[in-house]
């Protein structure tokens, strides 16, 4: 198994914890959007995140250097502009389809795109071939998503 090392298991635990945090964030953002509006909520979420991230840099949590920003491929910085779209879409989806429905759709979309990224080695990621067994896993995920959504 590829994820047998302790560091890989910690990375998977951190990823799972981020999934818990994303479900929480989506639900609270959906509630805030009802009160103040979708794009207003997105602005508050990202502005507060920017402040928290800046504070982390000030206290020394950075591991690189903003001075090297120009050395990164231009497309590697697209996560910034995509962030508001993701934040708004998650809040909208949860508000309209519920937490389970929207999160199920999010996960199916993430797995599909992640499979393409891994298989084709896009975006600076080491290629990981998509095997028939992994394809079966995606099919089972799709069946599970259909069950959750019906």
C-alpha cells in the first residue's frame, strides 16, 4: 500500500481533518449568506482568512519567501482567483441542496478532477496512472453519491 508510511498517514489525517473543516465552513458560510448575502459572505470569509494567513507569516510560519513569487509558474497562482468561486459555490450549493447533497457533489467533482490531474501529471503533479481498480472505486463512489442524493 502506497500510504503505509507514518508521514503519509499523517498527511491523510490532515486531509481528512480539512474535509471536516470544509463541511463546517460550508455550513456556516451558507447560514451567513442567508443573512448578509453570498458575495458579502465570500468577501468576509476570504478577508478574514487573508488576515489570519498574514498573521501567520508575521509570526514566522512561512516556509519560503514572497520575494520568490516571480519564480512560481503563473498558473500555480490561480488558486487565489479560484478561491472566491469555490467559497461562493460551496455556500450556494449547501444553502440550496443541503450539506450532504452539496458535499457529495463536491467530492465527486474533486475525485474526478484529481483523477485526471494524477493520471495525466497535470499542474506539476507526479503522474500516477489510473488503474482499473481505481476506476471501479470512482464508479462505486458515483453509486454512493446517487444513493445519497436520492
